[in-house]
């Protein structure tokens, strides 16, 4: 029997003839388990005479969001959960995170210097794999892939900054990909992706500048045993407008992160329909 519930027609009842001559309305367990996967509601069941209108039985159907079904005796039947399906989804997610982390770690090995920044600022495309994971699995997955990428690079190349440089890269990378994944999760369309990209690039440039100014460049100065003026001189050789640490950030670090964010964003938009849709499936 088809019964309208909030505009959604679902088959919910099985009429079972009793000896008393009344029709007892019985909730079919199979139908409940099937429909409860997509609809959460409370239903109060009553017995009524065969001559009564069936729709009165469902006058108390509501979509309150509680995952239970109250029966005649006041008991509660909890909505069943497909543990196997959840487990399979978890395994698939872990597998995709591992694969994208490995891909990001490999892409991180291929770096290219830029003409307007000192040679220790090099562009790589590792954030492209992180971005794909964030768009298809959410911001938490993006942060996990970013972390795994940094750890993998730490194992392959080691560190000359005692891990401080890697921590800075993790913070800056998450500042880029996490906002994109968060916005796209809220607005799952092309407009949401573009808005997320813009927000991610702004966060990348802003936080990247702050981290370089207060953390990375001072640490590099200590590690390499050179004063900050040495880095400023390297920047001044490429751009005469760089005369101090602030102008170094303004004319070298900020443009570097801006270009990186734009390149990754454009490549993501171009490749997402092919790669991202496959990862979603």
C-alpha cells in the first residue's frame, strides 16, 4: 500500500487479517530497513477497524531526525546499520588516501625554481593530488594526505631544518587545500569549487607570508648559519625592490604562493572531471 509521507510515497504497510475481525497494521521489517536508509522518521502504530480511513494511521508521521521507530507497546526498534558497507567505505577511503599520498610524495620530488624568487623556493605539483583527495573525500582527508606527503618526503629526502621546514610546509599546504575542500563540501558544484579555490589561494598567500616571516626564514637563517640579510641579498639580486624582510615577503614569497595556488587551481579544474569523478565512484 502506498502512503504519502512528506511528499515521498513509500510502501510501508502489510495488512494482516486477525481472528478478531480487525485489521492489524504491521510494520514490515524489510520495508523499514530499506526505507530507513534514506529517510529518518518516527512512526506511531495503532490498530484500527477495517472501515476506518488508512491515512489516519499516519497522522503522526514526522521527520524529526531521530533514528527509531516506536511500536504499539512503547518499545523502540533502532534503525539497522549496514556495518559491512561502512567498513567497505572506510577501506576504500584509506586506500585512496594512501594512493594519493604516494602520488603527492612522488610529485614533490619534481621541483622547478622560479625567476623572481631565490632558488630555495621551488614549485612542485604535489598539491594537485592533495586537492583531488580533498574535493572527493573532504577537508579531513585533505589534511591527512598533506601530512602523509610531508612524512613521505621526510623519509625520502630527510631534513636540514630539524623538521621545522616540513612543519611550515604542512601548515601552508593545509591552509590552501582545506578551505577548498570545506567550501566544496558545502556547495558541491562548479561554483562552489571556484569559490573554494579563491578562498584557498587567499589563505595560502596570507598564511604562507606569515609563516615565512616569523618561522621559516628565521629557522633557515640559523640552520644555514647566515644572517637574514643574506637571503634579502639573494632576493635583491633578482628584484631590486627587495630591500628588507618585508619586501622580501611582498615581492618574492607572496607572488610565489600566489602563482602556485593559481597553477594548482587551474590544473584541478581541468582534471577534476576526469580524475575526481573517478575517485568519487
